[in-house]
C-alpha cells in the first residue's frame, strides 16, 4: 500500500493538503502566525514558538521511529555539509529576522489574511527560491560541499541502535519544555 502511495503523486499532494490545513489552523490557534509572537521569540520574551516546535519535534521523533521500528516506513536521510547548513541558516535567518515569519508561519499568516505575510513572505520566498536556483550550480561545487558529512545519522555515527539516541533526546526535550513552562516563559 505504501509503495502505491509513494508512486501516486496526486494522492501525496492531497494528503499534504489535508494534513496542512489542520497544521496551519493549529499554528494560528497557537499564536505562531502573529508577528508579535514571532518577534517576541527572537527577543526571548515569548517562548510560544519554541514550545510548539519542541512539542512537534518530540511527537515527530517518537512517531517516525516507532513507525520505523514496526517496519512501516524507512528513513532516507539526505546528505549534508557544514557549508550547506551555514548558507541555509543564513538565508532562513535573514528572512525570519527581517519579516518575522518562517515558511510555515507565513503560510498560516496568509491564511488568516495578513498582507505583510502575503506580499513580504510569499513573494520573498518565491524570489529567494528563484535566486537560489539560479546560483545553485555554482554553489554546489563550492561552499555547499564544504565539510560534507554525507547521509550519516547520529545513531549510525555512534554505532548504537536508534532508540539509544531517541529516548534521551526526547527526555531532554520534554525536560526543556517542562522547564520553559514552569519558569513562566
């Protein structure tokens, strides 16, 4: 069944759309699409976004590794490099810091009618993606390949079963969430 779904691109788009709608709704209800909340996060005065993201990471980590352990899914990590991480972080940070939205929250903000997200965010994403696609061939052989570490995962690097890494990382993230919440942030 999953192989048939993997080959069916229209079904994948429909599933993405059907999952994306409640995701955007929950982002909006959680306050993550509000400019003031995003800027508060950048100024370390409002930790709503961190709590949402950490909750998503905990849920996703447990879910994907449980499905992997049951043989339902296989992981296909993409190769990475220090250069690609630095360039990606700079591009993301520039957009995030200047507009106050990340790609997920900009979509939710457009859905709630924020014109700054539509004209600044969506137009900025399209222009940025176009510029990156234009310079990618030159970057790929240069800075993007600097510090290449391949497609190795942390459990592979440590030569341990995935759950040996997943359990303490999830426990640490839950502890961090508890600490943020108990500190009133």
